[in-house]
């Protein structure tokens, strides 16, 4: 790979970081027997010591959540909403600090974390703050019930009625991925707490910092001790299984890879825990011949380059009509080549560093680079832009020894002639876009749907009839027309097929953190005429 040295600003002077991040259990910091360093992908340097949670820590967190459940579930929905609203206010007030911590921990540029990640998390809290009260009032009522032939004397009208109540589940577990850590946490914590559950949240081992701060924020907002507990994972990844397998956990909301999701579902089946699975994807975007080229290029860039390409719903397969392909590619390359890559804490930068797993710092980079090299070697693909490593000079370097920090990759654009090429079928979770060509609508829909996943799909056209016709045929939990990767707190987000099941955000997520109770009321005498004296 070619090398392009860039300068990285000295991070140490900017850090809003603490030296240590303990777990947050039962309303306060909770020390652990072991700690481990967390690394900044931007520099490759260790930036803080973080809890490495053992079985005892998970047990303590679940016990705290269990003890808090009777109080929190009996707290009025209005009061729960007020706590969540206050948490959102604190998050917005601390946006600058939280965004910088996120940037240092996850490697995404601060222009993205300040505008999208932290404010998106606050928005979810605001939404569920409002929803808490409404949702609690959304039961069903059935009056003047007539018993069926099987349940009593046929046709006899009883002086009865029925209603349903939605009740919280108890202790819920949230397990998150590393790509936009606070946002992933917020999508789970806010609806779980709004519905009256308590939660133990485990962020990714790679990016624990803002989730640990969320524990503090909720406490400051007025959540009683134990309502939200945050345990950071052990670097050997043993913490997630301990939490997912805990007998007192009633539901697991998981965001991560399809492979780990399958393991968790198998484990959950043993005690019939409820599960929500937000998994991987290889999503398509179809650019029809009448699309506005600038908008199509902009949507494809938004849907591939955010978070260094580590977004589950990214449109990594872009199908472009043959008549506009050359124009589309020319503008795509022109605009992509202007992306500034480097120090994620620099507000000028538009793409940051790939995540650095602490055990194998080059692990994710090697994976992404491996995909790029194999795609280059496959004659069905032509690399038309990028794909090389970008080296960024770090003045004080890892451990103060100077040298090159972090793993940065120039976004890669491949022109692909086969839908079966590895780069077209497999999730890379890095900045790699495959562009494919099609001739007609049916063909585009068929090829777009030819994936085991089904998380996102996009289409660009000025033809309204076609937009709805194609949207209806795409096998995906989210379809964006003339845009891409827009998620709204008010609307559901989730996948079809191997991208998972259950939904985050919206009332659907609230539903998933509750169970339905049917209450039947008889105001008269019990009809036991089948059993006369
Ligand atoms: P991962 O599956 O490796 O890990 C996710 C989390 O699961 C981590 O916190 C990890 O510690 C934990 N974990 C690992 N093994 C476990 C086990 N056996 N039991 C319980 N927990 C366990 O995923 P990742 O590398 O962190 O994230 C990348 C993946 O996440 C990609 O596939 C991406 O598409 C997906 N993702 C999906 C969404 C979505 O909303 N659908 C959002 C972001 C990321």
C-alpha cells in the first residue's frame, strides 16, 4: 500500500479524559479487580484505564438492577419521562466534551460525533421521555364481552369487560458495538428505562468511555441507584456472555455482528429471554437513470464514508443505471478525493481512523486491507479510487516514542462486474464501496434483494410511481428514497433476514421492552351452570 504522511495534532493537550473509567453500578463508580487500557484509534496510544469486568462485577450490576426494578417500575411514567428528558438536556449541554471523548475512543471525526452521534443519542432520550407517558396509556379495551362457545354458555352476554396493560420486563441487558457507541447505548437505554425496566449495559471493549459516562449522566438526571448500570467488557470478551447468560436478565438487546447475534440467540433460548437483534448488512442503493446525479453521489457518499464506513446499514452495493454510470463515477471520485483524512479531533477532518482492537491493534485494519487486496486481485473488480493506507505522523507517538499512529485508509471505490465477488457479498465494515451496473428496474430489484441481509436499501429517482413500486419490493427493514441512512427516533430501525429482528427506536422498541397482560373483569356472578349443584 502507498503511504501518505499527514500531520496529527498533539492530542494530549486536548483531552477531556480522565485517567480511569470504573464501572458504574448502583448509582456510583464501582472498582473492579482488573483494569485494562483503552486506545485511541487516532494515535494508537493508550488513553485511559478502564474496568475489565468479571463474573462478580456482572453479578453486582444485575443484582443492583434487580433491586432497583420494584421502585423504578412503580415510578410514574411521567416521572420516568422527566428523568430521561433531563438526561437529554445534560447530554446536549456536554455535547462538546462527550463528542471529543467519543472521537478519541472510537476514531470518528469530531465534526461527525458533535453533530450526529451525541445529539442523536440525546434525541432518543428526548423522544422516549415524551413517549413514556403516552405508551403507558396505550392499552386495549373490550367491553360487553360475549363468551365463546368453548369458554362458557354460547351466546350469553356477560356483564364483563377486558383490558390490556403493558408491563415492564425487569432487568434488561444491552450489548453494543463499537462504531457509534453512545448512540447504540441510547437506542437501548432510553426505551428500556422509559418502559419501567432497569438495565445493565455493556459497551464494546473497544469503545467503553461514553457509555460509562452515561451511567453518571442518568444518576445526575435523577435516576435512582441501580436503574442504569454500565459494565465495561474484559478484553478477553468474556463479559458479554456472562451478561447474556445471566439468569436474572429478562431481555437482551444486542447490536453487533450476525455471528455473535446467533450465539446470543442460542444462549437466550435456554431461558427464553426476549431478544432484539441489530446485526450486520450489505445494503443496496439503486440509482435510476432519471436520478439527480449530485444527490445520488451525495447519498452514496453519506451511505459509505460516515464513521470510516463502519455503519451497519451502509449502501456498500451501489447499482447505477448503465446510461449514467460514467458520469456518476466521475463525480463520485472527484468528491471522494476531496475528503480530508486525519486527526479525528481536528474539526477540519472529514474521515478519521479505523477502530483499533486493543489485543490486536491492526486487527480491523488488516481485515479491511485484506478485503481490498483480495478485491484488487479479482479480475471482476476494478479499483477506481483509493484503498491505500494513509499514515499520520504522531508527534509523541505510541508510548511517547514517536512514529506513526492509528490506522487510516483512503476510501476505496471498486467498479464491479460480478454480484458474486467477495467485495460485493461480504460486510467489510470499512470505507469500501462497490459500484455495479444495471439495465432495467426488475433486474435492479432482483439483484438488490440477492443478499442474505436486509437492513437498509436506497433508491434514487424522480419518478414517484417507481419510487413506491420499488420501495415495496425491496427486502429490507429500512428503505430510503432520494436519501440514505437517515434514522429518526420516531420511526423503527431494524433488519430483515440475517440483519436481525425486532426494532429499535419508535413505539415498536418500547413495545419490545414490555409484556402484555390481559385483565378480564366480571362485574356479575360467575356462570358455573355447567356444574349444577
Ligand atoms: P461483535 O458482534 O463482534 O461485538 C458486539 C458486542 O458483542 C461487543 O460488545 C462484544 O463484546 C459482545 N460479544 C461478543 N461475543 C459475545 C457473546 N458470545 N455473548 C455476548 N456478547 C458478546 O460486533 P462489533 O465488531 O462490535 O460490531 C460490528 C458489527 O456490528 C457489524 O457486523 C455491524 O454491521 C454490526 N452493527 C449493527 C448495527 C445495527 O443496528 N444493525 C449497528 C452497528 C453495528
